[in-house]
């Protein structure tokens, strides 16, 4: 019997930029709204690529979420002290990256603060500070240096009792980077992916050298601060904004941010708001949180030593 031999060829066609059309999509993911803006040759190609990106980003919730009891992250936390957990490449990579940021920021970013964030969520519900003994116990279980990594086996080991991890300060930025990667694999390079306050930015729109991104700033110091928007022109990077301008509460006359300090276990009491531009949104997301914890003086000093990182504080 004669069998046909089939050969497959990939033909790359470089289309003029003016032949690309902008398409915008959104979907609820990770307790926020993810948005994709992209330029493609057709609506069908745009929809197919965006759907693939959203599907992949949604799948990451089953890995990184601390709200889902059966997520891979929660299975890691339930293994017990000093019990190696063989992680998926996705979880191992993000935990590894998180610890790098912890090291670079002197622990201002710390994913082992899971017990603290759970306490603070309760605090926001009941409008009452956590009991001193529970806060002390949660602080004792918070230490990024107590996470062991084995790159050969992808094993993660928590070496302190009762440790809980919280990837909320880095997962959305990472998901945005992953969404951009999926679009790129499908031939869509002129795109950006927005995950709340985190944006992963690819090639610029047709006929432009950059994307135009608006960053919040203030024209005057407090208490007469007037909010304004500063334009940043960016490409091939990540940008994240974090702060307590709108997310805060008062308890016994003290203003607390939704951002929890891993040093005190309580919401920040100083006004904090900043934007971070970094090589990717994974990095900018984590650093935006860390910069608020560090404050302007320490934050700017640390940021100056990080390649490709720019921090812009906007504190009224």
C-alpha cells in the first residue's frame, strides 16, 4: 500500500501595522477584572488568542489561590513542618521568584504572611484589632527564610510550624505575564494584559513606539492633595500600582491600610501609594507591595539597586 508522506511548513507573513485592528476583552478572574487589549488581523484570531489567554490565567487560580482549599498552594501548606512537597513547575517558579524579591527587599515582601493576612481579613470584617496572642503566633510563623527549595526535585519545604503562604501580592502580576505569553505564542505581540492594578505590556500599538499608561500622582502634599494622572509611555515591561488611597479603614481613630506589614502584622498606618515599572509584571506586582511597606526613603534606595526597576511614589 502506498502511504502518503505529509510535510508541514510554517510560513511567516509580516503584515503592515496598519492592517491590524484593536480588540478589547475582559473577564472576572482572581477576585478582580482582567482585561486584554490587543491588535490582530481579524476578530476571529483576536477572540481565539484572548480565550486561550483567559483560560490559562484562570487555571492558575487552582495553583496559587489561598482562598481555594484544594489549590496546590493550600496542599503545600497542609504538608506539615519540614515535609518536602513536590511542586508543579508553575508553583515552584513563583515561590522561588517570591523569595528572590523577599531577599531584595529585606523581607518587606513576604509570602509566608498567610496567617497575618487571614487575621487582617477578620479584622476588616469585625472592625477590631486581633488579640495580641493570636497576632504574636501569626508573626512567629512568618519568615521567608524558613522556606526551603530544592531546584533538582522541585521540592518546597516549610520549616516553621503552622506556616501559611499567601501569593496574593505577586500572583496577579504573574498571571498577566502568562496571559501575554499565551498571546505571543498565538502570534499576537502588540498587546497588554491588565489584572487590576498590574499590567503586562508587550509590543506597542501599530504606528506607535509605546503604550500610553496613566499613573496616579498628586499635585500637592497632604492635606490639600489633588489627585492627578501622570502619563508613562511603556513597552516590553510590567507596571503595577499599589496603595491605600481607597482601601483603608479606621479602628479606634487610627487609619489602617489594607496592606499588611509582615513586621507588625497590622495594616500600614502611614499613607502609602506608589507605582513600579519593572522588566515584567510579576516583579512590578511584588515590588509595588514591598515599596509601600518600605516607604519612600528605603524603597527608593532599594529600587535604585534593582536592574530595570523604577519606582514612583505618590503619597498625598
